[in-house]
């Protein structure tokens, strides 16, 4: 039924870059969450953040004025813990910050010959000696687990390199593929969908990462809504081999999208068709600049099919 018109009955929100950047909440984030509550649209949060525990993520959000309970959040840290429990009681070498290590207290962490090397975010602590130690553990039979393999994200200081480069480097030298726990893994999306109790095709992911949020969501059968905040870059978006179902300026535009008051527009880029939405006030200038087709709203915009946004042959 994936190609049938579908409404959005539930939402998964990425956090970093969607609700906040650095230490600043994105304008309209709280109002949009309130709108979803008023509309009885269930939602959860799904994040690859590996620097904090769930309660610490919730604390950070609350400090920014975004009231979210820890049980609403699915993080790569909690999912990694679940994954390791499913493996029995393995020994682990954790490349995570000290506060996150506390989440893994049940596992043997000091084995010289660990069953799993678990890669999370350790900031600037990477060095040759550490990497070479991990390399030898992997060559001696340890399995490589990555909380995610994000490339970069946006901070108060600008773009910052994420752990994906280290995961890729370790894969390269040891000839093993890492098990990726966070987005875009199917198991991670399933965890959140199970909590929502909704089907993938009636649920939308809202994210700023074209690979992990949008391509990951599409691949797992969700509808996808990309925001132009956080790590969004026009050139990266144009070069990507995937399209969101909807492209909006920020989370502040989500209520309008869900109410169907934004207009879908089509534009051709080399080799592909892009589908985005714009407000009525800007639709005509947008059309003049880069649209070859315009679909006026007829009924609910959400009934527009994903096939509109598929890549051209
Ligand atoms: Mg993000």
C-alpha cells in the first residue's frame, strides 16, 4: 500500500537541527509540538546523539524551554544498550563519554579482549594510540558497533565533524562492517514506530539529515519531511540521491503543512524532480524562479503521493 495516498497520523522528530541548534531552540519548535498535541497527533523523538543519556538530553531540552520527557526519546545510546543485552552479556570496549558509560554498567568494560568495540561520540579525545588499540581488538575478533555513522552536525561554532569518519576508517583497516544502531537502521525506526503504535506509511520523520533522517525514513517506508535548519545545505541536498516527500523552511512551517495551507511545488534539477512546499505569500516568486509545475491545493495537501517526488529515470 506504500504508493497509495497516505495521511500523516504520527510523527517522529529528529532533535538536533530540527528543534534546536547548539544551545538555541529553533523558533516555532514548541508551538509545533503544542499543535501536534492539540491535533492528537502522536509523536516521539528519535536521535543519534551519543554524548548524553536520555535524562540528560531531556534536561538540555527543558533548559532551552522545550518540555520533553525522557520516555518520549529514542536515542542511539539506549538502543545500543538494548542491542548489547540481546547479545547476552558481552564484554565491551566503550568509546563514549564517561556519563554515557554509566548506562552500560552491567557490561564488563575492562576486558583486554572485548567482544564488542562500541563507537560513540568522544569529542576531541581521538588519537592514534586509541585508534591503534581498537584496530588490534578488532583484528583479534571483536565486533564493531557504531551508535551511528553521522558525517557532521551544526554547532554554535559551525559545522563539526561527527564519528562517521572514524567508523569508516576502522571498517577500512579491519575489513569488517560496523553494526549501525541509530538512524538509518530499520531496527531503530521500528523501536520508535512500535512505541507510537502506528504503521510506517502513516508516520512521517521530520529531520535535517538527508541520509540518516530522509533516506533512512524513505527506506523504512515512512513519509519524510526535511527542514532547512541545522545541517541542511542546499548543495548537499541537490547532490543527494534521495528526496524528501516534503521540504519546509523549518519546524515552524509544519503546522501549515499538516493543515494543508502550504502549496506543493515541483522543480526539475538535473536528473531528478524536487518537491517542496511554500507559503502562499511566496509561492508566485518561487514559481517564477524555479518551478515548472505547480499543483494548487485541492483538498488536503497530504494526499499528494510520494511518487511525485521520486527520482526521474
Ligand atoms: Mg539532526
